[in-house]
C-alpha cells in the first residue's frame, strides 16, 4: 500500500485528469463516429412529389398513381390516364404509352404547355414501353398473356414491323437503347416441369435480351441471358455499359460481355455522377452503391419504411424512391458534403488534433526556453 501512496504522491493530479479527459473523448468520439457513419441527406417523403406514387418520369412529364387512378402530368397540367404504362424521351420528343391500341401520345417543345398529340401507328398493338435509337422506336407490346417486341421507323407511314417470336412466355418490362440496338429486360416463365419446377405454377426467371432490328423484318434477339428466380426490374445506362438490376442478381452489360454483380434490389437508379444506387426490400437497413466499378454499402439512418417500386433522379442531386405507402428522398451530394455529420466530425477531429499538437510543441518550446530537463 505504501508503494501506491508513494507512486500517487509522485504523479500530478493534473496528469490523471488529462488521462480521464482523453478516455472520455475517445468514448464520445467512437459513439459520434458510429452515428456519423449513417448515410446523410436521407428524409422521408419525396421532394416535389406528386400526390401519389410516381411510376415513370421523363423530362417534364410524370406518370403517377393516386387514389382516384393513374394520372399523366406535363408542364404542371394534369390529366387522367387510367391505362398509361410509360413515358420516355427521345430526340427532344416525349412519348407516352397511354393504353390505347395502336397509339402513342407525343409532346414536342413547339407544342403548347401540357399539350399531347396522337401518333397513330399502322397496327393496333397495346404498347407497354418504348425506347428510341436514332430514327427507330423499339416497343414492348402485349401479345396474349405474354409480351414481345415490335419496331417502327419515325417516318410518315409509321409502319410497325412483324412481332418477334419468342420461345416461352416472356414478361418484358424495361428497354433502353444500347449501341446500334437495345437491351430489354423482365422475366421468363419456365415451361411446365422445367428443371423439376412446380407444374401448376412455373417460376419466373430473370431475363435480359440484346436486340437488333434491320428496319424491315421482326426485331432479332441477338443474345439471351437467363438468371435466377426473380426479375430484372431496372435498366440503367452508364459510362461502363448498361446495369441490369434484378431481384436475384444484377449485371453489367457491355457490347461483348455480361459481368455478374453480387447485388439484389427492388429498385435502382443512377445519380448525377453516374453512380448507381440499389434499394432493397422494405425493412432494409442499408443501400448499395456501385461507383467506379466498386460496390459500397451505406447504412441508412432508419430501416426502409416502403417497398420500393420506382426510383428517379430529379437532376438536382436528389433521388426519390417511391412505393405504395410513401416515398423516400436522398440528397446524393450530402454524403460527400463537408456540412454532413461525418464532415463535421472530420473537421472537429482535425481541429482538435492540431490544437493538441500545437499545445505540445508550445510546452516543449517553453521547457527548452526555461532550461527544464526532459
């Protein structure tokens, strides 16, 4: 006991106080760093959202579902569109699939605000989605209980090509232009007893198609990729290729290759910097980010309260994710902002460290000046 008393007598009480303060700073800092690891800029609700769930968006046009049905809004002018399924923009023209067989609605900048005009095609097909590439449109059309493809040139006659003949039931949902053709995605329904599957309810498998068209005959499926049980819900064009985001897996599609990405999601979208965000099921606590060929997982401040159905980027750095029961928005610039919690913590740590180093150097200099021995 005498040794302890002797030791304590030798030590300054201020030294023990400094140790205690240092330990407290470490503990508090660890807690704050854990808090600051949450993704910044997340808020419930969507900025500038319509009074309902957005299901598609292109340019100044928004397709959304409200309690009284589906609406199509253009330049702030709202109209009901009970059977509408898509809107897309190509060469400064906005196209809308409104569910009327053989027709697309179009809007050009020279039209009056909110004005839609009818584009009548040569065939009465029910158009579900459309994508333009140069002077051609490729359309996903209803074909009985399944879907298929048809092309049309943007010329006076608007003659529709023959339909693509598919093997098995394809349920196509998304299409984007890529190179001289298109990437199409959705799901493929396996035939009865396929690989021992349930004969009464064959499963749906993720499906990606590479499609080309000569402008005359039926669109040709150049390549087919079938994944696991699920569907490819989103196609996103990036500088590296097309990201096909699915519920079982995801792919990076280039001209000559399919690269499997270990990512599952319910919805996906690219931000202004070309990074792709993957959102999981309701209750998910993280969001995945594909950036510069790397996958990074970000922790959400709270579990997802919605089942993501559709996501879009408003071009102001804000991503909105919509579901049946609400929406979520993320300011994608906030995660790298110096005013975020992580940025503030980093700044505080730098200032604290600089202060500590300066004080130590000051004390050393003062000791040297007074001739104190170390």
